[in-house]
């Protein structure tokens, strides 16, 4: 973690040298901190604070959660590496930390989820609401999300209360992982490792999107998707395999790759 944070600091200094306009921002959000955890806590807090629940209070809460659950910090770092590896528009970790709202919203979720599971549900839902307003994605704090996740762009993503997302999943903008009505209990999708869900896809109900499957852009998925397949259409149907590579990592969005 120390080496990773040093690399982030070094990149911030290079950016500040090349673009003095950004120096105050880089000093405030990155260069004044002595650890990745402290920096991440402040970034998360700054992205969602309002006049009533202030930066300092959210920052302190996040720092306490990081000390209690260091696995959350490891998940944040894994998400950062996922975006670096999968998004060709990314110039480096500093750009992701400061500018990518999908990444930022996911880290707010991680704090909200820790609050939810510890019984602080009102605080968790406050963070959910603020993240939705300030950043775009609406992620219920009760949902279970693994690490190595990329929420590309972030705009319009909805992840429901009983949704489960395993490690190493990529989700494009305007994706809904929702329920099918007013049913209570388990009612949202289960997304297995390696899955890629394309732009504007709608996945509804307590269905399973199998390992390394691919959901094409604009699809409406109402039934289980077998592992290593590609589904497309309204309603979605199997149109081919998802190829030999892991879709979430390859980011190959053509319908079939054999």
C-alpha cells in the first residue's frame, strides 16, 4: 500500500509541475496526506458532504471504518487497479481518484455498506442518497459488491438492495440491476465474477448472470444467463459465447468471440 501511495504522490507532483492550475487541488486532496487511507477518507467525504453532514464528520467515520475493516482499503485499491487496466481513456490513478464519478460512488458505497452492516442504517442511506445526487450511481448500501469492480462513467447506474456482485465485474453507464415489483426478500440479480454488462442494459429479478457472461448494450434480461455466454435483445436471449477471455477484463463488447 505504501508503494502504491508513493506512486500516486509522484504522479500528482508530475501533474502539478506540468499544470500549475491544478496544484492547489492536488495539494489539498493528495499531497498533504501521509497515507492512502487518509487520502481516500478525505476524497470520499469531500465528494458527498453537504452543509449538514460535513466533510470532517464523514472523513472521521471513513477513517474509523478503514481501521476496523482494512479489507475495505484493499478493495478500493483493487477497484483502482481495475479501472487502470480496463479503461483506455484513463491517464493514471490521480485522474481516477479525482475525476471518475463511477469509481468515487463505489467507494462511498463501501463506507455506506460498512455502516449498514454495523446497524447504522440511517447514516448509510444518507450516504447513498448523497452519492446518487452528487455522483450519479444509486447503490443500495445493503447490496453485496466484491472488489476489482469498474463502474464505467457511472451515470444512471442503479444497484438494488439484495443485489450481489462478485469480484472482477465491469458495468457500463445506465445499467439497472433491479427488482420486478413490490416483492420483499431476495429480489435482485446475482452477478458472478468476470461479467461485463453493457450500456443501458436492464437486469431484473433474483436471477443469476453466470461467470464470465456478457450482457449486450440495451438488453433486458429476465432469466438466468448461463456462464460464458453472450445475451442480447429485448427480452435477452443467448446469441453466442462470451469468448475465451474474461469479458469484464477484456472489455470486448462485440456479441460473440470464439
